[in-house]
C-alpha cells in the first residue's frame, strides 16, 4: 500500500526552495486527535455550566394550547423552564431570505416555537438543569396541550388551492421560484433525432456528522460579553447573527470553534435550538450547554436534496446534444433556513444542469415549496448531485437510445479544453476547465476497453456488471456573488495574520476553519513555503473571532483557494519585512537576501547569513542596535478575495464499476474512480481524501440514505439503525487522478476540492446500475436511493 | 428517581472508586465523571462505534454498557492505549496516511482495528482488505470514505507481521 504520497507532487512556479506546495505532507495537528486529546465542543465544560434539553413537538403542525411546567420547575437540579414566548423577550426572530433570489419569501422563525410548531422536532420548551440527564427527566414532567393542524407533506400538491397554507401571512406555500429560457429550446427539440425524457428523484437526506451539533454559550453579565463555543464552520457569520438577534454589538460576542466532528455544510446554518441556547445563557447569566443527541439530530439538522426533476434532452444521430429542459420541484421545511436560505439549492440545480456541455439551448423551471417537515438547506456540494444526476442520467439515456458509447457522447459535447473562457447556457462563467483531458485520463486509468470486455464476458455467465460515468463541474472559491450581494453578512474574503515570534518561529491566524479537511495543514504549507521555514516552525490558529482576521470560514470549497492564498500572501509580506530587518543587521540589500529553511541566506549563493532566532532576538530585545529610524514590523496581515471570476469552477469525471445481484437486488460496488481538476494542488493526499470522503457521501445518497416521512409529517427512520449510512464493508477502493488548470485569479492558483466527490458519485452509481440492467430490459432507475426493492421492481421481479 | 451505585474499577491502570447513577452508561461515566473525553458519543444506540473502548480485554460499545456493570473491571480508553504505546504504530500510520479527518471516529476506529490486528497476530496472518473492511464495519466514519483507514490498518498489519508492503 501507499502510505505517503499517493500522487506525485505537482511542480509549479510556486516551487520555491523548500516549498511544500504540491507535497503530501501529513497534517501537523493530528496526534491530538489520534490520542483522543482533541477538544470538541461536546467536551467543553465551564464552571457553573448548566445543560439544556429541549422538549420537541411530536406533531408536524400543531397549535401550542398550553404548557404546564410546574412539576418540572420543582424537579431536582432544574434551573429554569423557558417557553418560546419567554425567550422572545431576549432574542428577536429571523427571516431566511436573500435579495438576489428574486421573490424568495419566508416567515419569521423563533428560537423556540411560539404558539405554533411547524415540524416534528421543533423545540417548544427548554429545560435547563445542572445535568443533561436531570434536564431530560424534567422534560418528562411537562405537559403540553397541542391542537393538531393539517400538515402539508406532499410537494406535488403544496401549491394547490385545496392545500392549507402553512404561513397565512405569506399567502401561499411557495418559497421561491426561478425560470430560465435560453436559446431556442423548442426548435432544438423539434430538430433532434432523439428526445429522451425521465423523471429523477433525489431522496431527502442529511449529513449525519459523527459529532452531533454542539454549543456552549457563556454570557458574562459583568463583562457584558457573550462567549460561544460553537461547532460551526463560520465563526464570524455566527458572531454577527448572535449579536444581531441578542441586540448586542459584534464586539460583545466571541465565537470559538475548537475541533469539529464533521460538518459538511450541516454546521454552517442558524439552528433554532442553538440560538435558543445562546439566548438562555443571556437570560440565566451562566454558561449553558446544548449537544444534540442523535435522535434530535435527525429531526433538526438540516436535510437536503428532496427534489423531483422532470428532465428532457435532445440529441442528433451523431450524438450532438441539442437542448436540455428541466422542471424541478423541491419541498423544504416550514421556514427558509437563515441566513443562506433554502432557495440556493434549487437555484444551483438551475445553474448547474447541463454545465459540462456546450449546448446553447436550455429551459429550466424550479419551484421551492414549504412543507411541515424538518428544514432543508445547503449540504455538501449544494445542488450539484441533483444537477449532475439529471444531466448525466439524461446523457447516458440519450447515448443508449442512439446506440452510442457513453464516453463518446461526452467527447462530442463537453466544452473543448482550448475553448476557454466559456459560458454555460445558464450563464456560468468558466475560466479554464479540462473535461477532455480528464476524460482521456479516466479512460486510461480504468482501462475502459478491457473493462467492457470483462463486462461482456461475465454477462454471458449471468453476471450483471455495470460501468457508469458522470462528468461534472463544481463551484469553488465563491466571491461575493454567492451571498454578499444578496445582503447576507457572510464574507467571501478571508485574511491571514502571520507573525515571527521571539524565537524565530511563525504563527498564523486565519479566518478559515478546520473541520477535519486539513485546512490548517494547507495554511501551514502555504505560509511555510512563501515565508521560507519548515512546517514544524509554523503554528496555526483558527476558529476564534477575537484572534483571527475577519473571514468566511469553511464552506463552498473555499478554505484552500481563498484562505490559502491569504496565507501565501501574508507569508510573502512577512518575508519582505524580515529581510528588511536582516538587511539592516547585515548591511545588505534586502533584495539580495532570501529566507530558506528558517535561515536568512544570500539569494544567489545560498550561503547562510543569519538565523531567524538571532534576528528575532535583536528585533525584539535589542532594537536599539538597529539603524536610527528603522522599525521592524514582524506581524503582517493580508486578505484575499476572488475578483476576476464570481466562482472558480472545477471539473472532473467519475466512473463506477459495480455488480447487481439480479435475484436479490443488491448492488456490490467493485471500484470507483475520480479524475478532477482543482487547479494547483497544495497537498495531493488531502485532495484525494476529500475526493474519497466526498464520493462515499455521494454513494450513501445513491444507495442507502433517505429521510422517510409519512403523510402526517412524521419522520419514520430518524435513528442510525434505520437510516442507513455507508459503512466500510460496502464501500469500494477509490482511485483518484488529477489534471491541473490553475486559476489565474490568485498567485497560488488553487481551486477547491471538497465537494467534487459528492457532486458526481450519485449520478455515476445510477448510470452504472442502469448500464448493468440494460440488457435485461429493466426500466431505467432514476429514483434515489436505489434500494434492492426498487431494483427488483425495475427488473419486474416484484 | 434514580438509584446510585458504588463501583470500584481500574481505568487505564488507575484504581477508581466512584458513586454512579445506575442508569449511567460507561461512556458517559468515563467522559463526564473521569474527564476522559477521548471516547466519543455519536449515537447512544450502539450503531456508530464512536464510543468503542476495551473492558477486560474485549472491545465494547461504551454507550450500550452501564458503568455499574464495570464494577471490578479493567477499562481501557484511547488515552490509556496511547500512553502505553500499544497502538503507537497504528496511530502513526493513521497520521501519515491521513486516515482521519475530523478525528471523531478515530479513537473508536483505532480501538476496533487494534482488536483485528491482535487476532491476526494470534493467527499469524495478515488480514485482507476485505477482512479489514468487515472488521471496522461497526465503526462509522463520515469523513474519510474508509479507503485511507483500510490502507493504514493494512500497512500496520503487514509491518507487525514482518511482511514488506
Ligand atoms: S455512541 Fe455508542 S455506538 Fe454510537
Ligand atoms: S474522521 Fe470524521 S468521522 Fe471519521
């Protein structure tokens, strides 16, 4: 096995002496985690800390008639029982809309339901006690009278006149709608040799982070300051929101993240129960801790991807795609999630469908409707898995219809590698992609011809194997175009502060956050390389709004491309400052010097001139010996935000090889491949592991994961025994390959890699299953997850 | 409403005498009462394996066992396995291979993998990748996709058996 670099380092202009760019160096901060000595928010305890348990609505939609809590208030250890009405005096409600999503609407949401609960699992009452167990015991003593209201649980009928409206003030159950009509779609379909239509369903599923959501809020009445230990991806965003809704200034709020047990977009939203916990701390003037248990995670962590899409594709007999058309319907929760909204996912489906292909004719409609189910919002690869499933599903169905090889039809339609910059029919601006090179790389990597031959030979023996593909594009490095222009206080820029300490080592403070993806390693690699020290001399600090530059955190695959660039620039700037000091000390010109391996050297000869420890000693303790008027500046900050392109799109292609047991309907995954292009690769091992983890999350959606609701809005499988997630034994080995097209928007040229795997995997699995079953005349499967029952149904066996 | 029980046990080599609620799980006990937060809680219903630890030499789910059941037992958590050096090579392989991302599953994963490696050693064999996958299938990892974990465990299995990888 390959324990170190499983990809060769990619050399570039960034290859300074001792450069770490492109090297599979291990993450510097892992021992803490392998020894069980990390600090997750669920591990945090503070003096006088109380615990909150929430009593949650058992109904999908109900009026709260009365709450009787006398017995609970007297129970052992109970500090307080607080209702929504009481908490409303401390915290204001919020509305999840963005101005650039035209027409999006939602109703005010409160930290704890006031008068009405709108989904099963919404908190209706808080019990704060000295221990969580005591709080839960007291919950049992509370009597809540509900009047059940009709629940809206079918997106297809949500807009019918006969369906009750969830929020009367909104007039209807429509949250957001978008329409797009580009080129000449009808004419293009009319001129096609084949038109294929299919309805795709992507199952509502959720993140199932191993560590559930957790928050410890600590209001210090003496300081008039709120410190929130929060497992979040975006500390500065949360600082803004806590301050805003508690009517504090941002300087009165500090958010700290520490270690986070998985996030994937789950921990980047405003959760009512977390907001309530912070408000309770303010109300009770003491630290309050909330950790969601697994059961409440299933009914409160955002869900995602509950879409039904009618899709249509036209092709000529030569395999030229003439047009795409989609009609997307998605049922979210009773509220659009704050502040990113529940409209972005459908908006992305419209933006991304057809994305890899050079096809000018495209019509799309998307409707987002309210439901009395748990809220839906952005989860890893937002909208991509849906758009890719529709696009790639249609492309392979069209290929089958005209008898063309699935890779060949892609070759004939993917944007040409030499045709950039380009623009998709939906208007996405593409700087430089590499679809054809990626496809050629994949073709070789999987030994396609041999795989097809093996497949054919096995079919004769009654073994049904399938090969499926999915080309994709992925949104990364978002500029202000994503949220900022819509009025949300979610910054797209990020900063890095780098300082030389008194022993000549480096500390970097960054606004991006570590969620396990390796952001801290990437930051250390960037700053060590641009400054000129070994990584062991770099300490990274993230996740603290008091001590890091203002930044966006980690989402939309931005940490490496944006945070990394800021770190790179800050390291460079500090090198300049340090060389100015060295020049003054050595009476040399700074431009004739460099820093290599922590030592100031002569730039040309490499001869060692001065150690950084000595330089720091003089600068900090004997500045009197430096020339008059010279001031050493040994701490610098640099910020970076993409400006030339709204997003740095990446691209890639995945392949799946699997076997379907036609008697049981079980799918065995044999192998999975992904070739992607995330620009400059800072750390190939970390990129590959992002891809692999992402692929497996996508496979979960394709084969296992679905939040099942009944018509009364009750979630039927909200626990880990019934909601299936991928475990090791069902997963294949995953091979990764790379093409490198750096973005010219930054010096580093790095784009994101965090979501590519998840974007493409579900489509790829779907296409492979349909490829396996095609000779048996099965109906194409387009309704995820592809459970054994659905497969047997498609085969006509049940 | 709850009953307390006195227990005496050895945790990571230390004698511990505590009074616990009868209903308290082993993982809550080591985390909350002993401050050993390396054992994690992911589901509290025996599915995710984040709470995997060793009791009298056998791996258990700390959320499915009561602290009261451990009276007189020897409990080992990731902190103990780390300090004794027993899993040092496995930890190093996980770090080198990036077989962890968020690290939340990792203590349980290491503890489960160590059991397989012990079994393999007793049988003087090296487990196959499929056997490794099978053995760690009671431990959920959302981050890695498992491939890197299998690589890391495989490399240690070979190294311990003296097989070149
Ligand atoms: S917490 Fe024990 S198995 Fe999940
Ligand atoms: S590393 Fe995050 S769950 Fe395994």
